[in-house]
C-alpha cells in the first residue's frame, strides 16, 4: 500500500528533540527513490539540513545534496524571510531592486516583527510556489517538496496563514497571496506529519497538535514514532521485574557463566535496572496505544545506536520505503 498518492507537499513537524529534521531528511530520500526529484526545505534558520548531509551552510538557492536509490535526487533550500520577500516582490511586482533597498533600511525586519503572520505567509508561500511548478510542468519542478516546519506547538498558526493575516489585510495583494497559499496547504496536495517519541509529553503534544490541525481543517498525514528501542525482557519477565519477583539466583548464575563475580551489590543493581526497564516499556506500550487510537497511519522507527549520519538517513529511508512510503507514492 502506498500512502498519500496525491500529495506533493509533505510538512514535517514535531516537538523539539523528537528528530523532526532527521525524519524530514529521511523522508526526502525515501520519496526520491526510483528516479524522482525531492526538494527538502527548512524555514527556521538552523542549517539543520546542512549538518545532517555534512555539507556547507545552505544559501537561499536550491542545491542538489544527495542521490537516492534508483537515480532519484534530493535537493535542499534554506528559506530566508528577506529573500522570500524579494522573491515575492519580483514575482508579483517586478520590484526586487526596491525590495533590496527596503531590506537595507531594516524595513523587512520591522514589518515581520510587528506582523509575524506576514513572515509565515512569505515562508509557506515559497514552498507553495515550488509545489505549483509541477502543475505548470516547469523544468525546475519537483515531484515532492518536504518542508521541515516549526515545532508542533506553532505548526497550526504557521500553516493557517489566512487566519494569521486576517488582522493585516482583508483585501489586496497580501490577502490574495495568503489565499493562494491556503489553496495548496489545505488541499489534497498536502499532508502534515507529526514526529514524536514514546514519552508522555511528546505524545500529548502530538495528539493536541492533531486536534488543532483538524479543527483548522488542515490535512493531517501520519504519525512517525522515532527512536524506539526493542524490549530486553519478554512480557512474562517484564511482569516479574515490575513485581520484584525476578529470581536473583538466575541472575547470579548468568553472571557467573559470563565470567563475572556475582556480588550482592551487582545483582541488586541489575534487579533495579530490570524494574526500570519494565516500567519504561509499559509506559511506551501505553503511549503507543494512545497514538494508535488517533486512527492515523503510524510509522515506527528505531533508535540507531551508531547515531545519525548520512548512512543512517539512508537506513531510515529504507525503513520508510518498506512501510509503503516512496517510489512514486
């Protein structure tokens, strides 16, 4: 089963620390597999994409940063608010030179500070402009656009640009631009994905984010559970560990077989660690069930012990491919 066959714009959000940028990068590689072109965009100025792909800081310019299995290409773009405004002025008014002058005067910073909704319109507008290239069959079009978006707590405001600019403009070019952006974001062309860990706070923030997105009538895609670890004890032994009934004699025998001295202190430390592990696994099972009840597609990705590098991104992308994401989608 292929997920989201009509989607071009994949928006990735998540609570800080859940690995949303890593997931966005792996998703770009997965979607590009089989000869497709994917553009990975970031809007927060952190240069997280450049760090993941071990490349120089990205300018406001589309650059090829990786290839995917089967001849696909992954490109990247770091969107800057000022440059996005210059693009907007050039595209609609042929006023790039005037925009440059405004930028030097500090007018852009002033405007986006007192009207943060304008900043979001410019940033999301760039993503939507790239999406529309596909419809127009332009040479620089992409099959998929993956947007590494702000965290869950801000994602609905960031994407719901009509609401954000309602206090700025009821009519005119800004309102028209916002309407154009929403025509893409609120359509079947877009899916908004949330990344989480199996911990109470990230899961709750994810569920709250889903509710907010749905209330704003924005298209929610899937939930990506990141950095999961396999249980070290089977269910019966986890129950024994929780009850404090693991037999110390078995632990003593295992330690001796491994060539270790089974002191009372070491055995007690291992019993305590087993109890902590069982409690964590029980919590993860509960949180996973809460996410499952959302009814959204759920994808589980492992914690990679070697850390995140370029090879790890390809490993995660392969897991996503095996889960029905990519190869034409």
